[in-house]
């Protein structure tokens, strides 16, 4: 995995988390409007900036990765659903990817309990940052991708 691909994956995941936070904030506004019986108007706001940024980054990235795999004579199913990191051309690349996947899987066993412990603080943090669970949830794939990338980088150099 090249550094560019890694950074693009992290950017897409971070932007997706930002989009989910924007949707969460809007859902909370809708809930407060429904709960307040004194308001006769249904009003809510949605921050569209993260949505536009996500689309601006994710669509070209998806097209670029899909085209690259289609040029390698992969079928549409492989091009759309199979990560570009798993394109191995020889036995050495397969072994490196296997080790990186193993390390990413091991990091899951370490990170998941730590993130669960972080959720203990949710009642205390939710008054200040209501989208705290979304951030904790989005840390999980970011840490997995980082573990995969660092493992590949370590084995290649």
C-alpha cells in the first residue's frame, strides 16, 4: 500500500465520520423539535460541507481504484468490492499481505477493548460532545488501516 493510498483511505474514513456527526446533529435537532410541543414549525439544519467534501474525495477515489483494477482485467465484482491492497502479483506479495492482515486482525483484539473502555466515559463527555460514540466507532477502522499499512511498510523496508 502506497502512502498516497493510505492517506486517501484515512481521509475518506475521517470525512465519513464527519458526515455521520453532521447527520447525528440534525437528528438531535429533529428530535428536539418533535419533543417540544410548543413549536408548531418543523425546522432543522444540516451541515452540508462535510457531505460535499466526502463526495468530492470519495467519488474520484472510488473511480480511480475501480479503473485501476479494471485495467488489471478484474471483473466488476472484484473491482468494486475487493480492496486494492489485496492485489498480489506474486508469492512474496501474498505473504506480505497475509502478514499485514494478521497484524491488523491482532490489532483488533487489542483496540476493541480499549475503545469499549473509552465508551465508559460517554455519559460524562456527551454533554460537551454528543457525537463521541461516532468518533470512537470511526477510530476502529482507522486503527485497522493504520496497522495494515505500518505492517506492510515494515516488511517492505
